[in-house]
C-alpha cells in the first residue's frame, strides 16, 4: 500500500503499470489486474497472487486502488482504498470461502 501511495505522490493517480511498481518496491511481485481486486460493497476479493511468492494483485484508478493476496494458509487478504471525499480504507478477508470486513 505504501508503494501505491508513493506512486500517487509522483503522478497524481493510482493507475500504475507493474514496471513503475517494480521500481518503487522490487521485493514485491506486482500483478496488475483489469479491474479492482477488492469490493467493499459486496465484500469479496479476486486474487491468485501468493504471499509466499511476495505476490500481490492490484488495480488503481484516479482516486482509489485495491490490493489483495493469498496467504500460505489459503486465506485471502486485501483492501480497497478510496481517497475521494468521504472515502477511506476497507480491509477484507476471505477465510474458508467466506468474505468479511476487517482482518
């Protein structure tokens, strides 16, 4: 999340190609998704990136970004970060196929 916030500081947008993210945080394997990987309205995550491999799936647009990964236990963790007025950070966990807000 820090790398995406840093990218925004440099370019005023959260939409960043993986090459930019690699340069900012080379220890992470950045997998750019075609759409948000976290849904805060109907809590869910869309990810195949493995934390054991330092992988994350991510997506960003002008005012928000989402990021998610699969832990070694098979549980999924992610967040949706809305930086527009009234927005905020929503944490989402999927354990045993059940999505809940918060970690």
